[in-house]
C-alpha cells in the first residue's frame, strides 16, 4: 500500500468514526489532524491521548480514552500494514 493510499484509508477510517453523533461530515478538520498524528506517534496510548485532545479542543467535550484507544489501534494497524508492504 503506498502512502497516498494509506493516508486515504486512514482518513476514511477517521471520518467514519462519529464520537459525538454529529454525522461524519462534522469532523473534517479533526480527521486531517488525526491522520497527521498517526504519522507522528507509534505508541497507541500516546496517539489515543492526542486524538482525545484534538476532539476536545474542537468540541469542548471529552471522548473517553478507551474509545480513542480503539481508533488509535485501528489506525496504527493500517499504518503498519503500509510499512510491511515495503
């Protein structure tokens, strides 16, 4: 999987995640920020904390860290699939 395809898959995965039930279109900016964070962090817990912070900053609501961990785990698996393909 090339990086463009990986980023597309990551973005699609984040956009499907709807933690506040606002609809997938409500999180465009946050989704891009999360994809960037996936490339910065390899540790699931640190990525989960970053995801939580991104959404809290935008919506002034805290997503439970366990929910963020599930997303972080999925995103890191996608990222590592790309790395293994090389």
